[in-house]
C-alpha cells in the first residue's frame, strides 16, 4: 500500500517536526507563542474597556434622561396641583365674599322702609342666589320668594278689582256701598272688647240681615257680584304681601325692636296697640293716611292726643315717643278690605323700639 493510499495525520507531522528541533529552539518557539498570546489578550481587554466605558456612558445618559423626565413630570404635576389648589382657594374666598355681600344686601332689604323698593331688592336677592349654599338659598326663598311673588299677584288683583268695580252701575254701587258700609260697621263693633254679649248678639243678627240684602243685590247684578269677589281677592293679596314684608324685616334679628302683625282699618275707625289708639282720620291712595294717636283705653273722643292729623305714607313711617319709649307706625298698603269693596283700607303695623 502506498503513502497516497494511507496518508500520515497532520498532528504526527507537527510532532515529528518538534522532535527534530533542539531544546533551545523549542524554548524560542514557546516564548514567541506566549508573546503573541499576550498581545491578543491585551487587545481583547483594551476592546473590553472601550465597550465597558461606552456602556457606562449610555447607562449614564439614559439614567440622566430618565431622571430628568421624572423630575419634569413630577414638577408638572406639582405645578398642576398647586394651580388647582389656588383656584379652589380663590373660589372658596370668592364664595365667602359673595355670601357676605348677599347677607349684607339681605340686611339692607330687611330694613328698607319703602315697600316698592323693598320688593325690588327682594327680587334682586333671588337672582343673586346662584352659588349660595342650600341653607342660605332655602332661607332666602322663604323670606324673599313670597314677597317677590306677592307683588305680582297683588298688582294683578288690584287691576282686576278696579276694572270690575268700574263696570258696576251707579245705582247698584250706591246701594251696595251703603249695605257694605253698614256691614263693615257691624263687623267692627262686634270685634270691640267693650261689646257685651247682648250687643254682640244684636250685631250678629243685624250683620246677617245686611249680608242677605247684599247677596240679593249681587244675584240681580252679576257685575256687582264679580266686583265684590275681585275686591276680596285684592284685599287678600294685600294682606299676604304685607305679611311677607314683615317676614323679610324680621329675618334679620333685632332685639331692640318688636313689630305687630298687619292690621287694617278704614276712615273713621281705630285700632288699638296696647295703650295706644290709632284713629284713621283720612285716607288717600296717593297721599297716604292721616292719623290721630291717643294714649287711652276709652273708645270715646280723645281730648289730649299725642299726635293729631299726622301723615304716614308708603315708605314714610311716623315715629313718636311716649313714656320714655320710641314707637313707629308703618303704612304697609292701601287696598280693599272688609265687606265694602267701594272703600279702601289702610294696612298698618305698630313697632316698639326698645
């Protein structure tokens, strides 16, 4: 078999070559290999250091970017929160100031003496309630809602009454006025504290007879019947309006003042408030009411009045002193009242100023 057919392995050739070399030559080959290996290792570590430095730079840059982004987002949300907090504080401060202004205006409305002006202020207050807390809104609706609403109802009732009264014939109106005035007189006398049981019984019988005559007259005259009904509605509206005005005044506590409920009377009649007797001497829808003030419990004539022929008007009360105390009489309204729609009545309140 030839060498071509059975070749010698490569490693055996290398082994034979090394065995043929001297010891010194083998030492030189070993040293050369170590130096070559050392060069490649240095290059490797050199490259490794470069890679490590690059990694460090990238990590540092990424870390810095993340920290910067994190800081920016943190600052952004902190700024947003601070802005929202400022807005909440401003809204709260504005709400407190608005409520203070609302309550100050409330107080001005409560002490306003001019009825027309008071109602205008009451309606304005209702428009200013947006943003008020529910307790304030509920109180304002109770106090001013009725007053504002009653003005409109009263104006409609008055216009209707005036129109229907003008449709009544002079003959019917004269007879009805006489009967109604008589009924008013009987009704007033029956309510006086000085009336005896026998007198009250007599007044009641005469009043019933006058009412029957009036009813008969109204049955014959539909226009008269409508006029009586309209006058009654107008009087009721005036009473509700005046009562609402008092509620508005009393909504602001004032320990130095007490006020009576609303009372009405007509010319020639009087009202009592404690020891004071107020006589209505003259009533005019434009001028107001002329009154006399006496300190007496007697129903007879007054010999020494505290005030005589003094005028009170809408928004123009009369204040007087007696026994070291101050008193005030307010004209609340001039409107229909009682049994007679052809005569007007003065609605008043009596205040004691402590």
